[in-house]
């Protein structure tokens, strides 16, 4: 495999390159929004571990597998509107317009779902908002970049936007914060044990459709540290030391590889990129792994329909997307990415919503994925990979018990398994309620 650093810009010194102590040792770093395995830790001895029972999930999640339940939150997502002047009406578009989210397991004992998005034809509001599972409260952890009579949204140097180098290269507003953009499936969490902040760090591995009307994309990564559970004015920093400039059309996905400490990511699959990229945590470089000439490329997915997850048990990346109105599932071996993608046989077909994402996540204690499709919201789909992933993957349709689970056209990693509550905690839109679904284990 050749690893090529994109050299379109000179590397800049990192503003956030330090290893911080892991203050939440009960979850292993693999339990990120990339769908990896969660383990209970911090046990005094082997004998202690043998008798210690895992904590019971809270009463607000379903009591049994296969059930869905409405969750009563203390407030609503829309209550966190930062009232950005001129864009108060569009706050919900942080979630609703081609934007995803990601689960952060390091926010207290139970974790939090993180929301961040906006951008093209949506909103200038670049706020970060969470649903805190510890008290079921929505909280805005940063303030939107103010207009400053338009100056902050146009330029860092008083220039018109289309010639502003800071915006054109990094997609940053005049206050240095990355602009609101469609986040698709690009958001990820850096665990504390791997160099993240005490409560994890939110990573935008790349940015797409940034800014309303005149939108741009960038291969430069940004980082938002969860320093304290009391924080309310968090800030982003530019994190990667370089940024690729090609294959950056809107529609992207990412997954954190806890074994290699890197964020794999892809964009513009319909343009058939000849490689997969990754952001290396140790060097903060954006690198790429080109496919061999005979390798199968990633599926030419409909824009925005991709969801990417890391399976730690098999050391593979798993991709779902839509193509020609049908759902496609493919995998790539992380140890040999140059060999490209494999589309394994499935034991049963899964109905697809044309052009939409089909979010899924790994449930470690059941060694399976659970997928949500807008073409069948009366059931969830369990997908179990064999140890040899080239063989048939078993698909089981699980009819829902309890309330219906609403779907979203683009979901990103908002559909994520939360190990501490043994459930998926899901909000389909900014105005919908919150649903908890407990999978069969």
C-alpha cells in the first residue's frame, strides 16, 4: 500500500496535539461513533470482574429486545436556538438538511448524541448541540458565529468571499470557526485515551457545502474538544496539517479505526475516487491509500446516501449506500485497503429508500449490525457478518414492538448504539420526538 500525503498546502503547526488522560475508563476507545466495541473497565481484579454485574440501563429505555419506546426529554432540540440574527427560523436545519450527528460515549456515564450541520440552502448557524443521556436534556455547547454586519461570514481579511483565502482553503468564518456545512456521515469522536479531550473530541474530518448560497468544500479537518460537562462556549480549532483538494464533492462518510488510530473517510463516490483517505491521529496528516489497479472501487453511491462503520471484530470497514434505487452493502479490509471493496452476498434483501441513507451501527455484545431503512419503518434489520466476510451475511427482519421509529433521508451517525443504555437513542428530525430502540442480544 502506498501512503501519499496531500501536498496542496504547507503543513501548519497543530493547535491541539496533546494526549489527555482518559477520565472515563469504563468504555474502551473502540466504543466511538464509528460503531466499535464497548468494554467495562476499571475493575480492581480478575475476581472482582467475575462477580461484578454490569450496570442496568436506565428506566427510560425499553426493558426488552425488539421494543421501541418514546423518550421524555426535559426540553426540545429547538429550545437551544441561539437566535442567530436573520437565521432564527432555520435553527432546525442543523439537523434536517443533509446533516448527521455522532454518539459520544465519553460524555459522563451514559454519553450524549452530538448534532452539528447546516450549510448550503440551510443555515449559517454552526452551533454544536447535544442530547445529554445523563439527564435527557438538550444543551447547546457553542455559540453560532455572529454576522458582525456580514464581515464574519464573508472574509477574514475584508475581501469579498469568492477571493477570501481563509474561507476558500479552510471553509472558516471570520472568527476562525469552521462554517456551517452539510455534515452527512463525516462527524466522528476521538476518544480521550487516543488523544481526545477529557470527555472526547468531535472531529470534522472534512467539510462540504459550507456556507449558505456560495458553498465550498475542504479537505482540512477541524476539532472541537469536550473539555467539561459544564462547557457552553466551546471552540473549534483547525486540526489537520494539510488538506486534499480533489474528490471533495458533497456527500461523504467516515469511521474511526480504533486499532490504527485513524479516521477513514471518502467523498464523491459517484465520481469513482481511486483511493480511500484517512486522517492519522498521531501526525494529523490527511493521507490516502490508493486502490490497486485490479481492485474494485467503492460503489458509485447516490450523493449523501453513504454510512461507514468500523467492525473491530473483523477489522473491516462496512459501507451502506443506495445505488440505482437499491441498498448496497460492501466491506474493505483495513489491513489491505489497496485491495478495494467487496460486495458480499446477503441472505435476504433489505428494502431501500431511493437516494436516502440507511444508517446502521455495530452492537458489540450481539456481534451484529442493526440497520434502519425508510422503506420499512415497521421493522429493523439485523445484519450478522460471518468471520470470513466474503461469505453470506445473515439478514433478519425484526418487527417493531411499541411505537413506530421515524426515519430521515440523511442520518449520518445519529443512528448509533449507546452501550451504557443498551439501546439506540434516535431523533429523526429537529421537531420529532426521541425514540429508544433496544436490539435483541
